[in-house]
C-alpha cells in the first residue's frame, strides 16, 4: 500500500521540535512492506490542513495525520479533516462521557470529543485525546508516546508484505564508489538502493520485496568493490 504522512504543528515548522513521529511511522511502514510516497509538515491552520488532506486522500491508499488533537486554541486538526472530507464536526458521545470522568472542563472535553461525523475512534491508552479514522484518513495525537500507542493499533489493520533489507558499510568517501553503485542500480531495477555518507564511511542500503534480488544486488556490489582493491 502507498501512504502519505502529514505532520501538523507550527512547532515543527519553526524547528522547535524534531519530527520524530514521521520517521517512526515511515520506518514501521517500510519494514511492513509498504511505501511512503510523501511526508508533509504543515501549520495549525484549518484551510491548509483541509487542502493537504484532501489532496493526499486522492493520491495515496491511506493518509496518516499527527498533531493538533488537544484542547488549546491551535488544536484545529479535527476541524481541518472534517472540512477536507465534507463532514460535520460532531461530539462523539462515548469519548465525551469518558473524558467527562477525567475533567470538569466542559469546553476542553467537548473540543477533544469533536470528530468528523462517521469517524471510528481508536482509543489512546497513554493520553486524553483518542485517534480516529474517517474514510482513508487516520488522525493521531502529536505527543510521540500517544502517537505510537494509537499508530500501532492502526498499523495492524494493514496486511504485511514481504520486505528485506541489508546494509553494506564502505570506508572512505561516496565519490570512490559512485561508478560501481550506478552499475548496481542499473542492473537491479527492482531493488531500492540508497547511499548515505557518514564521517569517514558510506552506508549503502539495499531493500526490496524479493529477498533473493536484494542479496544478488549486494553480492554484485561487494564483488565490484573487491575487484577494485
């Protein structure tokens, strides 16, 4: 399946926090054999959220949105999702009754309990705001522990596909291996090959759905490296 991840939050765009949520989800999805088409970071603005979610819903099999589900003034993600999908924003009675036992703040309880009409609630075991699924869009809290808790439940809905990954560490600079790497990439179109320079060495990642094809690409690359020594 193809996914688009949308991270909502002014704090991400200002650099105040690192977007670890997107990295966590992308890694989990990739290792489950899925493809992440795009990762987008957007501000806490209803119209921007609506536009991005509407586009993503049409471009991918499933959309994952994090952030903006709390009770403060800038928590407007649910409203943006409702606008994107042309649904009313309604109070979920089950969530409302549960939160009312935890807080007497009526305004906060109603805000967190308001989700697009027809949403399926995904309960959050480590925080107040639950996640919800509506159409092909899942929306989760932005607090990492809460996102992980709800995302793991959502991930179980998708059938895992085959995936295999191997990493080759090469001493030196990327320029020394570029010709060999290009040949391997050309000869192995069904294998995803990424080159990641580090201080003093290069990490080359080989991945794909077919384990034997991945291993074949690795063997070819290692043979080319050995031939040049």
